[in-house]
């Protein structure tokens, strides 16, 4: 399902309206377009830059609110207002924070095994990881939560693996990874973004250019290397099609109306070392025209590689000529890094990284301009090392400055007003500690950011925490952005384990996780009940049993050395938060069993002896006594 | 080195002084012995029980301090006062919190692999895990920090693996696991405690009774099963000797003067199912007389099993008869759980678990009594499900009540005064949320607890946090215990990933971790400098190189399909907090490189193609460009 601008109430601006903003009745309530002179009436900012640009909140739909009037301290027993999902980099996992407490509510293992949750220990998750390449780690960067009508729908989160070219899906009913796809023709999947408004695709954005297929051909011919954008069906996790491009890509974001998808990329030079990669003064934002690509696929204009239709989206492709090129290459300052689309869908804003500016691209203009560069409508000069940009829904953008160790707040329309490179749009800067990568504001990736909280994901913490050896924690800082008069306020430092890259913040009421497993989610014969069964056949022993406070179904299970043993175990508790596990000493087994959950594990009983199987979750006063014997008799 | 009571200034009490406490001049400054009538003068407690027992702080060396007068909120940029080391159960790791912020400062992987820190990915840690049994997980329960003269010395932390019978050592210079020993003859190492005052041994306490050796013999003869206490040298991590006992063991603690070591145990019945294990009304505390055991080992009174001298410490052993039995079996109420020694070394206090009392054992009396049960001097009735006890250094004990979901504060000397089972010693109870296991107070395991902060490690969180699926977080609650007038105050709820069991809290100034690796800690030839070297020999390729912002030593490394490739890489940065890694896509490699750190990884280049090796730590503005090609040429 693809929506057009016409049907999208949040995209009712036009190029013309950009210069005709005196009529209040035409303002988009989500993203007030206010002429420069009105900024002055709305109050003067108190930011570090002493800029003349001011607050737009008094004229927009969302009022700003002082920090005293909001909950910033979450007392014992109180609940947080938001979930934050953080892609925790080379740890391979997603972390879930509560906002504003910044407490880590949960870890969700994705690309690594995890004994606490039994992830990679039971047969199903073990097979899922094996089928996805058998890697023991991944580099989880960009968690994005599925949306319907440009708002979070609570179904899934997705996250990329930059190390091994994969995309994973997390089921938000159970907060568990339920699918991983190894993306063909892609090494280093960087971005992981849903096509909005309705998550028609999840895009894997290819960073590292490699031969295609990467099977030993073209090793010394970097010109023949390619990176691709991969469109993945979120229901089936099937890779539907790919588009090959010039240069590489890194970060990405979707327009709000289903037509455009944007990716930055460094290395338009297609070099293979740093000096070659940074030679040119410009690189590109690639704007993918999704309906045009779908038409090309439909028309058979592709090559199949690795089982996937690959459409040629390089500049020289015939598909990139004429009235409706499938990929538009917009020149931006060199090595741009982050890109994000404003909540109203009007602009895509790319950060300069090695250049102190951001580039504001007008998305409607892009569709109409003969030269894509004509769609560039603003060039705010923000500071050193601009990387990523988030939004508050009141017309402000917040951009991390990696080198300056700051977050800069600036006015989007003021940047468009200024057109040329200018520091005028800058409202305020706040120091962060230190060297921020991504930042994220509450619901910034939707059409309706909440405008209260922002997290700056800082790469270095240096001296902000007690020393813990040469590997420092990172520092995720919580900043209140809800008060345009007072400006940004740093509220909390949060040490974090390596290495949160990006995050999504979702209002608590938009998720409805299950507290107990639903037996309907299993095949009926898979679930054990409180009767036990041991099936022995040809050197295989299948034990179907259950766990409940304070026992497993069998006191003793006797097998013979060399048997292939399968345990299928159901936790038959019906009360939330009463977990069991089946841990088997010296057999490297630990499967987690939440209430009504069934898991299965298979292993070879290759060492004779007595092994006390136990429950690793402290489940009752008789928890220690909850153990059964696995007796492995020596083979004759 | 073993110290005797005579040389220990903290143990200058005697059985006689217990009943002669009117003379203030005889009071131990660390543990004031105050007669019952003085409690009344010191103020009446305001606890939930309305007990008449009161505060002893006004008469002891440590004054109590109101919560307003201490730092309880750690603001951005402020440092914590304490480190807490938590044994994080079936996750296999140690977690480091800052106290009082309750922020997680670091994870230290111990029994599992961890891609963020490269633990289990470089050759040395991979071999260490392989040599320790090759398991991919462990169940890390009881972290204890090494002491000298009954105070933390900042050298090591130790933690047990309950799943696989192992003990690990964490080097607190680098906050890294540097040794793991697979303890022979032990399945389910439960306790992990240093022999005090000077960490002469680390004790692995055997929980699960199994045949010895567990090689297929005695499978159906539970009477022949055995559990052992294992004494491990903390420097060499060699298992020096073991003692076999009747029944099993679980928690343990050391006396303060090098003579006694105490372990609780359930299942004196030596049953193999729950009803057999809980039949008897009593179980034992086992008190190990360490010098007596050392004498037995010295005299050759042992059997060697699995390469370790095993001394017979069962009740029927000749070594347990006569004047100086090596193990004393003290009868306590059934299935006791925690045991801990008071800061002055006077008492070992065992919690009843299935019985509402704790048992107070007088340690000096134990040495002198003919019947070990004569050393029992108190039996406070605390509440339902008493599990573990911590101390504030002002004469109070704090015990978790698993079933009541409370922490009870009680007066140790009042319990001794009452002698018989009594609720009189109870001062106050506070609700915790919910079902606490261990609790720990600041420096409770030393001779001088700080008396300000206590953490209750609660097993269930139920509704205390936003829902995150069927696997709930646990809840580590911070309680202020520094004000005896106001009583205990709950300060923070902290969600935690499964499953912190026990913890040690250490004052910040007692640790001095390194921020940069010391090249002196390596063999000189192991460390690469900024010259590169590739050694090719017989299908092996050894690349010695380095990492620095923003490059590895080689832009391209070309090998042939089938080569065994070794990378030895040094991070030659000298600045703290600038980490690199060597990540190799699709080869499942990621080795972490902190400043001046060298790591080595070996793999077989079995898939031809181009692989962009990159740095997974965001290290500079040109971090994305920090990548080199591994070119694997097809074999002929």
C-alpha cells in the first residue's frame, strides 16, 4: 500500500506555500511555517550562540512546558512514559530503556546468543541463527519500530547487522527476535528503516561496496564493486528486490507518503582507502523513487543475483534517465552522515560530518525539479562534525556535533528562509559528554514527535563515571527539550555498554506486550501438559515434560551414552513473572521458560554420569530443591 | 598465612564477655555489645513490628546520618561513592553498578562470550574458555572481592559457576576475567568466598552431590554421591585440596581470622527429590577448621581424585573425631540458605529459609564446645523465608524475607540476649518488590561495613516497570540504612536483566583501575608497533599490525582461500577511552582493542571474496572510513 501526497494530511504544503507563510490559516499544525519576523515576536532564544532565531512554539500546535511541570524523576513504583529501543552496536542486541528514568528495562538478544533468555540455546532460535549465517555476533545499529499511518503500531522493531549484512525483526508482543534474514548481495547493512507511512518495506541499506556476487570475482577491480538497497517484506522477511547504486550508502530515512526513500553515502569516489574516499568535496544523497522502482521490477527491468531481482540504479542506468529516474543523486557536502525526514514529510535533512553544514532537501521539489540539486533549499551552518538530526514537532531540529561535543538546536524554516549557508537558524547549543553520534527525540521518526525528551548517544564518557578499566562505558545523556524559553537542559548521564548507535522512542501506551505466552501461538502437539511422556526410538530419547514450582515433570531421566536427547518443556505456570529454565550442568544447556512458554532442546548425551538438571530462575522458596537427575548410563 | 584469634584485634570478645556487657570499656568499637536496657535509652524503633528493640548507633563508633545529609542523587558529571559487583546469574557475567546512582557502569563477561568486548573472540580468551570446559555459559552467583587484613585490596573479584562447577577470577586492574578453573569433583559450585583476613584461598562450595569421579559409576547409589569444598589458590587458581562432606552445601562465608569457614546446606537427608530433601526438620551448618584440614593434607590423610587431594570431612571420618575435628556439623533449622559472618568475626548467622528464624553461632564457642550445637547462642524469629543477612557495622543485621517480600532489620546482641526463639530482636521491616534473594550492604563482607547503603536483589518485579514481555526484569532496590531514627528508606527501583544473585559493594577509593593497557603486561614480541609485518609460511599468514585513528596498518591484506590467517593487532593510541576493534564481516571476528592493548585472532580464510575489515567502535569523525580490505583469492 502506497499513499500519495494528496491523501496525506500531514503533507499539505507546497513549494509555493514555503514563500507564502503570512497566512496563519495555512499552517501545518505539526510543523508551523513561520516567517522570520514572527520568530522575533515569539521570544529571543538564550542559546550559547546568541542567535537571533527564536522559539516557534507559541505559534505552533504544541506548547512548550517547563521541566518543573513534567515528570523527570521516576520514583520507586512509578512507571516511565516512554520506551526507548537502542541498537546496541557490536554487542549484537537491542536494549530497552524507560524514559525519562533512563533505566534499562530489558535486553533483547538479536545477533548473539544469550544464556539468560536461552536465546540460541533452544532448537528454534539456534536454527534461526544458523540459517541466518551461523554468526555469533552482529553489529546492531538502527532500530526502527513499525508504523501505520506514520505512527507507531506496536507490532515490530527491526534492526540491521552492519557486520554481516543482515536484518532482524523483533516481535513486540513477546519482545523477542523472531526472524533474521541474511541479505543477499549486501556486506555491511547499515540503515534499517521502514518505508512509511505503513511499513510496506524494511530497507537494508548497503554500506560496503563488494563484488556482486562476492565469490572471488572482481577482487582487484573496485570499479566493479557495488552496494545495494534491499527492500524486505516485513511480514515474510523476504528480500523482494534490490537497487544497485554508485558509491556506498550509510544512514537512511523514509519520506512520509510512501514515495521517497533517502540514503546518504560517503565515498562517491569509490575509493578503497581513506584518502581516496575523502578526495571529492561532495558526495550524494540518493533519493529512491519507490513506485518507479516497483514499476521497473514489475516490468522485468532487473538482473537476478543471489535469487533477488536487482534493479540498476546507478547514474548511467537508462532507468535513471528521462522523466522519472528511479534514483535521484543530490550533491551534498562531502561524506554526509545522518539523514532524517521532518515530521511533516517536507524535508530530508542530511548532516555534513566533515562539513559544518546540513543540507535541507525539499521533497516535493525533488519530484518536480529537472536537476535534483534544485531541491536543496537550505544550508544551515551548525558546527563541527554534524552527524544526526531529530525533531520536536515545534519546527526545531536538533543535530549532534561530533567534534564540538554539542547538540545544536536550530529552526528549520529559518534555514529555508536563509537559503544560503548561514548560522542564523541556530537557536542554541548544549554541551554533551562527549562526541555524540546519534541522538533521538521522543517519536521523532513519526509524524508527531512528542517534543519533550531527547537522548544524545555519546561515544566517549572519559571522566564522567567511576573508572572501570580501559574499556569505558559510553554515555547516553537525557536532555529536556520541552521548554523553548529555558532552552535545553541536561537531566541525566547514563553509562552504557558498547555501543548504542541509534534509538527509537515510543510512547508507553502504543505497545501492549504479553505477560504470559499464548498457547495459540504454538502447534498444539508441541506443547506439553502436566502429563509426561518419554519416547525412545533408535538411539533417540524424546522427553516431553513440564516445569512448575518446584519441580520438573520427571524426577529422573535415564538415557544411554550416545543417545540424542530432546527435551520439550512447557512452563505450565499461569502467573506472570514466574519463570523457570531447564539448565543441564556440563551439557551447556539452559532454555528459558516464561509462563506458558514451550521450548525444545536437543543434545547428544556423550558423557556418562549424573547431571542435576535445575531451574536457573529463582522461582520460589523451594527453588534450590527444584532439580531432577539426568542419569547417563555408560554404553555397553 | 593464617592468623589466629590472638592476633586479631577485631575478635577480642569471649563467651564470658557476652554476658558481661555493662562495662563500656570492653566494647568492640566495630560491634558495640550493649545490654538490653541500653537499647531503650538509645531510642525506640519505629519499625513495622513495633518491637521494643531500639537503635544501638548512639553508643557505637558509627553515628547514623539522615538521608538529607548524604548524596543519594548522583547528578550529571558527579561520580558514585561505591562500586557494586553483581553476579548476574545465568547471564554468565559480572555487572558493575555505581552506588548510589544504581547506574550500570560496566559488564564484565565471565562465562559467556561477548562480542562488544571481544571476549571469547581473540585467541587468548577463546583458549581460556576452551580450557575451562568449552561451555558457552555459566551461572554466576557470588562475586567476592579480594581482601587484605579484612579490607578490600582492589586486586581481584571471584565468582562461581553454579552450572558447571567452575571458579573465575576478574583482574580489577583491567576489569577483565583473567582465569577460570574447572573444579574437579564438583558439579554446581555455589558459594565463592575468600578465606579472610587475607584471601589465602578462594573456596568453591559444592552444591550438587554426584558420584566421585562422575564417570558413570554409582549412578543409582545416591549414598555414594558426594559434594566437596574446594580450596583454590587465588594467585595460581590451582585447586589445592578438597574436603568431602555429608549432605550438600550452598552458601558460605569466612570467619575473619583465617581459622573457620562456614557453609550452609540443605538436604542432609541426601535425598534425590524434593520430598526426600525436605523430610528432616534440621540440616547443618558445616564449619571447616582450615588449619586442621591443612594439617591433614600435610600429613597425607587424603585420597587423590581427579588430581586433587580430597580429605574426608564426613561425620564418620576419623578426622572428625577427637579434640580437633576438621569439620563441625552444627544442627540448624531445615534447609538453611544464606550464612554470613558478622563484621567483628564473632558470629556466623544462618538463615532458615523454610523456618522463620535465623541461627546465631558463636564462633569462639564453636572452637571450644564439645558439642557444636552448644555454640548456638541466638534464634531470632524474623519472618517468612529468611534468606540472607548483611551488616551495617552498628550492631544491626538485615535479613531478606523471601516469602514476606521484606527486609527485616534486627539487633544481633538482642538476639543473643534473648537466646531462645524470639521476635524481640526485630527492629523494623520494610517492604521490597518482590521476593528478595540476596541483599548486600556497603562493605558488609569486611570488618568495617559503611552502614549507609543496602541493595535488595529482588527476584520478581511484577508491575514495577513498563511491561516488556513475559520475561520480566528483576528489581534491585536501593535502601538507605544510615539513619537508625528514621529507619530504612526505599530510594530507588532498578530493573535488572536476569539474574543478579549476590553482590559486593566496595568504596570507590579502594580500586585503582588502569585506563590504558600497560605494555609491560605483554611479552615484548607480542606487541606490534607502527611498522607492519606479514609473515607467510606453509599456508599460514601472520599479519602483525596496528590500529590508530583512522586506519589499520594495512590498507589491503591478500590471502589465499584455505590459509590460516592470524592477525596480531595493537591499538597504538595513548589516550584513554579511544578504543578500536578489528571486525571482519562474515568471518565472525571482532576483537576489541583498548588503548595500548594487543589482541590476536586466528581463523581460516575459507570463503573467497572481498571483506571490509572495520573498526566497530565509533572512534573519530572518520570512523566510517577506517576500514581495510581482506582479499581472499580463490585457491587454484
